[in-house]
C-alpha cells in the first residue's frame, strides 16, 4: 500500500519543530503538478477522497438498514 499525502497528515503534532513543518507544508503545497510525483499524488489524493466518501455513504446506509430492521 502506498502513502497518500494529505494536508491532515501535515497537521499532526510530533517531534518536528514548527519551522521544519512550515518548510514541509510550503514544499507540499508548491509541488509542480507536471512532475511525476505531483501527478501521482494528485491522482491518489482524488482516489482516496472518492473511496473515503463512498465508504461513509455505505456505512450510513448499513446503519439505517439496521435501525429500520430493529424498529420494524
């Protein structure tokens, strides 16, 4: 499984100092989309968002079906 970088990953706290975080965040936001890494990262991020959204919809549907089954 490959790593997908999102802005949430950059917000986590840890042992990194704030100046390093700023440099990393700036570099991440200014990735050249024509580079191979930029293209791959953009595609993976969109796929992750789509799959994540679909998973949430599926969970809500299953939860609603269970509630309907219990109370009917």
